[in-house]
């Protein structure tokens, strides 16, 4: 079905790193790989990842973009000027494409102006909660204003991201929710390779709680470390992920916290890994501990596809993913004791934890929720609609060069 879609899409993403937004974008771009380009604003592992997946990619600038999550109004506006060469480049490239598809906030800024100048429709895939929990007021305002003015379609990755957008002044009529999709095949692992991996990690005789996320204060790895002190002694944890966006100081604090609490034998930092399904399969429980609302929470659905029980912090999109007590457990964000209680419950009652994981996996299998094929069909449908409604891009006399 997707093969029928003849659309040339220029995807834009600001990151050089492999965060959740970038992994999700590569899944969205794959069906269009014969006729799309992913333009990124810095070189790094994301380019390599796309090349490996045979998705065309181009690094569009080597100038770092200086607008940060907490920039104030004057800073943001004055720094917009530095984007002019990039906007000019994207505008030129966009004339060879039917749609500009911005996957991140800085990509929205560049894509919005390029969309106006190239007369190509703009899609914004909203993967952030646009609230002051995560961004400065200025950045929220810029994102909402540009989306309202230039985007024909805002695809929100959860009801939580959609609601925050609307609450911040976003136009409801241009938004729609499409959940991230996953290919269940990618989450099968071989029991023989698992025992080898467990041996390698030295976790074969322990009860392992896995945490999979970049190291960042709002992802709350410190909550899990503290919770361990309230759990049975044989509960250990693996922390999988690196500080991706300048959060090295937090990583150091975590190491210090582990030392201060005398937990060196119970906490392992594995850094960034590409073998997430195998690592998840080595765990007895997966913990998600964000202390600010999570826009979606890919790791939660990945754990479910891996048939592993999940305990997650109940805020943002997460509450749309987990039905507490049936397909996992939800706890209050930042509540160490509540998290420790769920871990202890699962440790003492492994049968209950295994049953809960199976229930979650079966639910995903039977409902088709979060399946990549479904997500990609929804997106293809929306893009086809958009193409119908914006005839100038289909007009052979348009400026496509
Ligand atoms: N991930 C990974 N390697 C790591 C840590 C995390 O590939 O070492 C992946 C993880 O499996 C998930 C994504 O990074 O697919 C993180 O997405 P999530 O929505 O949980 O958080 P985000 O990065 O978008 O805030």
C-alpha cells in the first residue's frame, strides 16, 4: 500500500545524535527512502544510522545552532539571524520536494521559513511537550506561532503532546495524534544469546531492573538509584544510555550518588547501546522514571514488545501507554518509595510480573496498537490528504526544478 505513495519528502531534524525522535523519524522515513531526503543540522551517529538503513541523508550545516531549550526572547530572536544560510539552503533543496517534514523544534523554525519561501507545505511532527516543564516560555511561543502560521499539519506523538500544544495556543484543527510505531520482529531475541550476554554483564544470578534512556536529570535515573536502597539486596540495575545533550555533569552526579550510597555492586552504567532488545530481554523489569511529563516514552512500548514488565512514571504520554495493574505499573513521578514498592512487589512475585508482561504483549499484538505498519499507514494517509489539499505542489508548472 505504501508503495503507491509517490511523494517526495524533505525530512528535517536538528540532531546528530540518536535520541527517540531520531529513531522514530527513521521509521517514518523508511517507506519513502527511494524518494526522500533527511536533512540534518549536525554530523554524527544519526547520519551513520540513516546511511546504514539506506535512507538518503545530508548534513545541511556545520554551524552549531545556538538556540537552546531555555533561551529567552531576545537571545532566541537575535540568534535566528544565524539560521539564514541554513534556511536559504533548505529553501533551495525544498523546491525538489513536495513536502517539508520537520521532526524537531529547530527543524520547525528552519522548515517554516523554507516552506514559506519555497511554497511547499509544512508538516510538523510534534514530539515535545510544549510547556515550561521542558522549554522556556519563548521557545514554546516560537514553536506554536510558527506551527500555527506555516504548518498545514501537526502530527502529535501522543494526546499529551497534542493537548500541551493546544494549551499553549496551537490551532486544534491542524493537529492529529499518531502514536509512534514499532516493528515487533525487531524485539524477538534468542534465549541462547541472552545467557551469553547475561554472563558478559555479570547479571546471571540477579534480579535486574533495566533503565534505558539518555542520562538527563529529567529522565530521573537518580530516582531509580535511590529506590534501590529500599529494595531487596539482590535487586540490581543496568543504566543504558549516555548523556546526549550536554548533560555530562548529571552523569558524574549519578556516579557519585552510586558511590555515596555504596551501590557500586548493584548499579552498572552501560553507556549508549544499539542492542536494546537483547538487553531488555536480560532484564526482569524495566523502569521508566521521568520526573517531567514524557511526550511518549518509546522504551515503555519496546519493553512490552520484548515481553518484559514495566513500571513507569505517570505523566504525559505515558498514561496513554500503560494501564496500571493490567499492562504494567504506573507510579507518581519522582516518588522513590512508590517505585521501590513496585520493584519489590515484582521481585517477590515474579509470576505476577511475568503475567503482566504477557498481558501487555498480547494486548499490543491483538490490538495492533503501536505497530509500525499501522503508524506508517496513518501517516501516508495524512500526507496524501495534504497533497490533495495543496494543489500547487502537484501542478507541473510549479517551481520544482
Ligand atoms: N536507546 C538506545 N540506546 C541507548 C538508550 C536508549 O537506542 O543506549 C533508545 C531507546 O531504546 C528508545 C530511545 O532511545 O528507543 C529513547 O526514546 P524515548 O522516547 O524513551 O526517549 P527520548 O530520547 O525520545 O526522550
